[in-house]
C-alpha cells in the first residue's frame, strides 16, 4: 500500500501525519470521517530512508539562499538549503540547482542572488 503524508489544519495549528492507505480518496475519507481538522494537502511518499541520520558535527555551511530565474517565464524562485557541505561553493551549488530544478516546467537560466552562511 502507498504511504501518504497528510497535512491537517484547524485554527492556527498545522499537523502532518503519515499513513498507509489504499488510495488518496481513502486517505481523505478516513480523516474527514474521524477528525474535525481540515485536510489541506495529501502527498504520496515516493522515497524514505530509515537508516540512522549522521551525527551533527557542525561541519557544514548552515544555510544557502538563492534566487533562481527563468527568462522563459520571466519568473523567479527562492530556494533555501540547510547544512550545505563545506566542499560546495556558490558556483557548484548554482550549477546543481540549474541542472536539477525547474520553474513551472521551464529550465532555470541563472541564479541572480545567492548567500552562503557559515
């Protein structure tokens, strides 16, 4: 059975539950039937890694912020990465972002502004 992450909202609270259900419709029906919270989002989990995460040795840049642009859409998109490897710099990060991400289905032409903070 597929796994789903379900975002539930009520008032100022937001909760995320993970469930295994037969379908999105069954997942939605379950929460509508049993809870007063509103289901705001259901995402199918395509990948999980249950191995132990690495210890936090603080051997990384704490944050990267970049503003990506697409001339085809004349749009920009902000990206935020945490715990960036020390072997990466702004250029290699920008190349990786342009290779792997898109804005509304269009390729990213440039990284207009970027900040790498230690």
